[in-house]
């Protein structure tokens, strides 16, 4: 579709504030409601009332059961000392307000700011690794561990306080390079046909050609399926972590809470927190972060080594930003593309150094 024919979607309807606030005990009268975030899984608003400030979240997926599971997890994580912002409980005892078929949740407003790796000192990077380790270990306590995971409770004997019955964990397949080659060809055609053709399109074409060459050279290094998994946040990055001063105040947005190889979350998070504009990672900070994470969860070097390899392969095959731009006509991720796309190439060249930062 030519860009000129892309029609912007209409603005979303405002939240039904009066009907929503009636679900809670004395939340005050609404004063203002300002849109603060927009994502694929939710919309966020800063809601001010005569009683204080709240974060109002509209869950676009509308999965009441999954949202409730996320809420219960954060409630229990808070009792274990994890910095979170659990939802406000309604007068009916529910944390999800369903109005007009839409799911909403009200959270206390947390004052804080986002900090990426460039704003973290080496000791703060170490504390970040310990924090993610704490999240993983505490999730293991409050969620049922998947069958086959070390320490799994025997069948029929649910651990005290668990909130989800995990089913058998499927293998986690790695990307198929043949499918990636097909996608590269599709995206190349779209980038070349873009009109007007700008500097982003030129860079996209260059990255696609370079990545195809790298995949052809390294196709025999495709990792085997991973089977061991644990409960993870699922989207741990700077925009989902609020700091107050130098200390983490709240980990937010638990929409992707699920079972995955947890060491891979640690590697993915580092590849976002410590990514520099030129596409390189701040390896000294990665080293401090990774050592703290390994110590917190008891992971050995082999587990991190396998995770580094799988996430590296994932990055070589990942083109979600270009799919957003060319297939969805959504440019929100465009500003991140230059650094993220350069990372895959740099990581391939510096593979041993990156592996050592995570494992030594």
C-alpha cells in the first residue's frame, strides 16, 4: 500500500471514568485523564482524582484470566520485596474492571524515571542484574514451575501460594534461516519500492543485504531447541522499570508474563539496557550485570553461554522493526532501528567477547 493511502486509525474512545471509578472504594472524583503510553497490549493514562493519582491501564487483549494472573503475581511479588505496583482491588474483590466488553485496571501512580545502561554506573548495573535475578527466583516461588524444571513439585501437590497450573513446556524452537531468507526478500522489495525513498529505506536495504550474507555464512550455527524454562517478566527493558533516584521503584507492564528459558531474558534485557547508539554493547557493565544475575539465580556459565548463542541467533533473524514499518505502516520503532540493526552485525564480529562478558 502506498504511504499516501495509509489512513490513520481514529483516536480511541476515552475511558469510561465515572463507571470505572464506581468499581472502587472512595477513589475520589476524576479531575484529569492524560494519555501517557500506547502499546500493542495496552493503553495507559495518568488519572488524577480528588484523592490522588493513578495509572489507568486499558488492556487491549481483554483476556480477563491472563490479566488476573498477572495481577496476582505482582501482589505476591510485592510481599517478597520485589518493587512492583500491584493494581487497586475493586469493591467486588476483582482487580480487573470489565466495562463495555473492555478490560481496565487501576494502579497507584509511581513517580520515577526510566534509566538505560548509559545512565547506570557499574555498581548500579550489578544491582540491575541482581534485581532481575530476584524477579526470576520470586516468580519461581509464586507460580507453578513447569514440569521437568529443577525443583518441580510432584504431580498433585501444588506449592503453597502458587497461582497457575503450568502445562507441559514445549521446546523453544530457534528461527529457521530459510524462512528468514524469504522474509528478507519480501522486506527488500518493500524497502526498494518505498516512495519517496528516504535515508531509512537506504539503511534498511543495506542491513537486509548484510544480514542475508551473515545468515548464509553462519546458517550451520542454528541452535537446537531449548526445553528448560522458568517464569519470566517477558519484557524487561528500561521503559518497564522506573527509578526513584538511584533505586528501582517499580517494574511495570507484566503483560508478557510467561514461561521461557529465563537466562535468555537476562541476555535480551542486557542487549537493550546496555546498547549504545553505534550498535555496540557496554561490555564492562554487561559483565557486572551478568555476574550478579548468575549469582542471584545460581546459573552456571554453560546456561548463560547457551542463552547468549540463542539470543545472538534470534537477533540475526529478527526484523520486527522493518515489519512494523513496511507491513504494518507503523513507524514507532523507526528511531531504534539504526542501533538495533547494527547490534546483530557487531555481535557476530565480537561473538567471543560478548560470550565472555556473560559467562566469566
